[in-house]
C-alpha cells in the first residue's frame, strides 16, 4: 500500500524514538538535580557538595583551619573545593548523558544540548 512512498514506516519509528529520547532527556535533567558530588581541597579539610548540574549545596570546613593569619589560605581552600565539586559535577553530568545515548543506540560521543 505505501510501497511507493519510501520509508514512511521508518519515519514513524524515528518519530517515536525521538519522543522516547525527549522523555529520557527530561528525566535525566531531573535526575541531575538530585545527584550529588563532593569536591575536596586541603586533604579533605574543605568539602563542597554540589548537584550534578553544578549547583552548590553545602560547604563543610574543618574548624582546625581557622586562624586569622591563614585567611588567604582558607579562602584558597574554599575556592579549590568549590572548583573541584563543579568539575566533578560536569564529569558526572557527561557520564550520565553517555549512558543515556549509549542505551538509545546513539554514538557515545554524541553531544546533545542541555
């Protein structure tokens, strides 16, 4: 019946797959908000917790580093912990996206917009 119209059946499959992917991408976006990563500096003296989306959630500072003479060191440690958390958040986000694209049969290095 549709023999002369080419791949319309394939087009319907592609549309369904695209809708499924959109749903999975939406779910992944929600999941990335709840996944937490922890960045550290100063051998764990400063810890920054962030979502996999990079949103800073918590900061834990060991009281032993508080000394007015070391103010700049403390600031550097805090900044380093936050940067580490953000870096880990980016890595986790990319890993979750790779899992999604591989599960859908797409190339692992395919970049999808977020």
